C-alpha cells in the first residue's frame, strides 16, 4: 500500500499537523539509521569482532600484566643465566654485571604491578640486558606466517643509560629448546623478525611495533633489550607495566584476564607449595615413608621438583627426596631414623619452565 504523502520522501508536501509531525520523526529516524550504517566497515580500523583481531583471548603472552610473582618480588641478575622473576618472564645479562629484577607499583594506569630491570648504581659493566618470555611450541606454531603486533607500556628511569630501548622477537624451528639455548644463541634456525628501537622516555607511554613471523617457526621469545653505557646512576632502569603480543597489524587495548585464570596459566610452568606438607605416623627405623602431593595444575612436562626442610622428628633434619614425579604430582620420600611416632615437614617448588 502506498501512502500520500510518502513519509520517507522529503520532497512531498505534508497537509496536516499530525502527518507533518509523524513524517518528520520518521525522516529523522531514517537519517539516524543511515549514520549508524557508516560504522559497519570498521571500528578503529578493525573489520570484525567475532572473527577479527579483537576476538577471544588474543594476547599470546602469559602474566602480561605481571600480577603473578610466585618466586618472590626482587631478584639479583648477575650474568648470563636466566633469572625468573614475575612468572613466565626471565632476565639475563650478556656478561657479569650486577642488576636487579623487581616488582613495582605503577603510579599511572590500570595495572597493580609492573616489572623493573635495573643496572645497580655504580656498576660499570656495559653488557646487553634482556627481559623475555618464551612461548612454547603449541602456541608458537599458531603464529606461523602471521603479521603480529608487540605492544608494551614502558617507562625509563631518570638515569637510563641505554643508547636505545628495543622490542625484540626471536624464533626457532625446533619445539621448546629453552632459555639456556636462547641465551647462548643456539636455537635451531634462529631468526629475529623484530629488533627495533622504540621512543621510550621517563614519561610512561604505550608503544608498539608490528612484524611478520616465518611460516616454519616452532618456538618464540618475546621481550625488551638494551645496552647500557658508562657507570650506572641510581635510576638506570626500564619498567614495563604490561606487554601484549597479538595477531594483526593494529595495536589494541591491553587484555586483562581474571587473576585466577592467570595464576593457573602460570602454574602450568611453575608452582610452589602454599603450605608446609607433612607426613606423620608410627614409624620404624630404617624404613622409607612416602608423602603424596598433587599439583594444582598439570605441568607442561614432568617438572624439576626442589625440596626444602621445615621440621622432623624420628627422621633426619634434612629435606626429603622426590620419587614418581609426573606432570600431575610426586611422592616425597624420607628414611626413618627411630622407631617411634614421627613426622617430617617440607616445602617444594616444581618447575617446568622453558
């Protein structure tokens, strides 16, 4: 059915007040809908939500806002050995020089914590310094041939001595060769698809760089690096408050996961006892006694379990040993030294880090 006047045609005359009002409102609504249709092609340059760059869990880095610190909050970094601080991230220097990796509270932004890598005051060593995370093979292979963007919120100390702060990404063609091999430069088919200076300063800034991965990668290392010069002042440091690696050429907002989810992701690689496990009972001298412990999260591989002594009676005053260590748990083992009611108590850490 045709209407006269046609409310969608602004050139037709309108004879009554009611018709004039209804037609005007309809035409205004039509114009508003037309403006909304202009938003369809892109939102900040992104053409899709459900299947595009901002869909799902997009950050390939774990503990990217540095909320999880199972090992402690301050660590000495003295040389080429990897020193883990915030979960999943390690620091090293390419030579002997005293540095510190520590947890910080940012003065700006949405993050509870940040991480700071500092050359200690008075140090004269000028070896390159690195803060990195290795992405295991199962996740790294999802990035094959992809254009990706690395973004981090960065602040430099007042005495930052590096000639430049760089974002660096490296890859290899064999699964999970680990941090020691990376530091030695012996990853198989080692490539560096990103090694670019960023315009960091003493003012907090969110900086990004885009790059493309080789189509044959099976492992990835992501982080920041700089080479200091001269003698370190009191504030020769770089602080990272968050970091994100995502598929796509566009920087998006930092992704925040629930803290429990982040902890579980970290515990796949490292876990520490949250209480003092204890064995107790009637024991016979010369017999072994076991205490079973399950991990909170299944590990990446069967981990290295390290024990520390807490207390004992009718057992030696020493840490237990481990047996039957798997990805899901272990047995602690001690030999009784007396026939009596006895106990032993201990702490443990389990590391399946790369």
